[in-house]
C-alpha cells in the first residue's frame, strides 16, 4: 500500500498534519512495512514553494530528505515572506551540516526543477486542488482519497481495509 501525500511546504494545513500525524503514521504504518509514503509537490501556493520543493531533493542527494523536510515545516512562516527563499534554504542545509558546495550547486542549477514540475503536472491530472490531500492505493489499484489533515488512525483503517 502506498500513501501519496500531496503537499506544499508553505501550506499551514500540511504543516499541522506533518507535525502532528506524520510521526504516528511512520511509527504505525511505515516502520512495520504496512505501507510506504511518498510526498508529491502540488500547484504552488506561493512563489517560494517550488524552490523549497527543489531543496528537499537536493538534501536527498545527501541522505537528508526527511530531516530537511521536517526543518522546512518547523520553520514555516507566512506564504512568500522570505522564509523559503534561496538564501534561507541554504541556511537550513548548513544547519543540517550538508555539504554546502554540493547543495548550493544543486539548488542554484535548478537540477530538480523539471522533477518538481512533473509532480505539479501529476497533481493537475489527478484534480488536486485543496491540500493536504492523500491518495492511498494498493497493488491492485484500489484506492481511497483522504481530504484534509485527518488523524493517523484514519490512515491506519484505510490501509488495513486495502490489505484485506
């Protein structure tokens, strides 16, 4: 079973869900290998959204995707108020002790711009408009959509239903 989380790092509801429910989902579904979870970038809600998403992939090159993502959500402020601009994103990388030369080259080059834009196109094709929203799908293609930042037990119930 795969949980697809459609999100934007400047989305307040995404932040609330991530900080409150994501750790429980990791503990109860991901770690016991009942499900896996992927994050997909959506139509940006602010000018800095795309670059913030690109930065997570640059951090992933150094094995720090989850840590960088957590730092973004913990640092979230108002949409486009500067907290997710290039220099601040580089400061986050420095705080995680990433190789700064590699991170800067990755971010400044736009290496993951096409990847992020492919995710955005995928969300458009799937009709994603309001976030957070989640698609939970099993290997047979059966799926459920969860709209909003629901509690982790809702995810657990649906994963259990899809694995029966």
